[in-house]
């Protein structure tokens, strides 16, 4: 999240949502995955909000830089990857994000999305292939 305070805020908001929506939980077995999904969604939303605020601030000020640093190059590459991820189908993108960025395994993803473990693996493989193709096209 960037700071301990931001992480604590997201965690607090997550637990408030858990307590408010505990009545909607249908299966006690999925409780850990359910909580994890709420925390992940709250974190993603907070990061998006923070990124939106940051990008709006950057647009307000012109920043001059003599030459790109390693960090700038890495950020540029990361942006290309994220743009490619944004271009794939929603199902592939969801599995890709949950597996690669959030650290869920395919069994957990299957439970969260109500799909089979093998469907999760297939979607992830398909997503990787599509992202690679999009990145290769961009290099041409």
C-alpha cells in the first residue's frame, strides 16, 4: 500500500465490511477465501484510487528529467505488461491477477470464482499466452 497507515486503513475497512456482510456468507468452509477476497478487493480499490490521485497530480505539474533511470525503465515495462493484461478477456484477466499478483493457488481461485481447478489453470495458461502475444506485437 505504500505506508503502514494506508495498509491499516484498508485492513480496518475490510474488517468492517466482513462484519457488515457476514450474514451473506453461504458456506463456512469458504470463510478464509471470502475474507481474503474482501481484503484483496479493498486493497485493489485503494491502490486504484491512490494511483488516480497520483496521476492527476502528475498531470498538473510538468516534470523534466534528463534521462530515464532504471526505475523509469522498469515502470515503463510494468506499464506495458499491465496494458497487455487489461486487453485480455475479463475471465482470463481475473484468474491471471489472482494467481500471479495475489498469490492464490488454482484450487482457491476455483473456489472463489466457482470454477474447477483445471478451468483456472486453463484460463491462466490462456492469459499468459495472450499477454505474451500482445507484448511481442508491441515490440515490432
